[in-house]
C-alpha cells in the first residue's frame, strides 16, 4: 500500500510542478481549463510511454508507468 501511495505523491508533485511551470511561462494564474488540458496531455504522454515500453519489451518500465496511470486518472478534476 505504501508503495502505491509514493507513486500517487510523486504524481501530485509532478502536476504541481507542471502547473507552476505553466503559470510562470504564461505569467498569469492557470484556469481550470488550462489545468485540465495539462492533465490530459500528461495522461496521453503516459499512454504513449507505456506503448513504447511494451513495443521494445521493457516490461519493468511499462509496469512502473501502469502504476502511475491510476494516480493520473484520480487527479482529474471532477464536476
């Protein structure tokens, strides 16, 4: 259980860093739409990373990415 929580914490930190980087680059606060766009982009990058890892038979890397994916899904804002 602790192992999964560490992945969840790392994912939340990654999102926080992405948000700050976006705000600094844009020089204004991000809107909910901006945050959602960033989350979708991150989830898409993870899916591509999993596909590439599986394609090149890197099961350990694919397994790590699969552990992070549920954390990404849970970080989407709910309506």
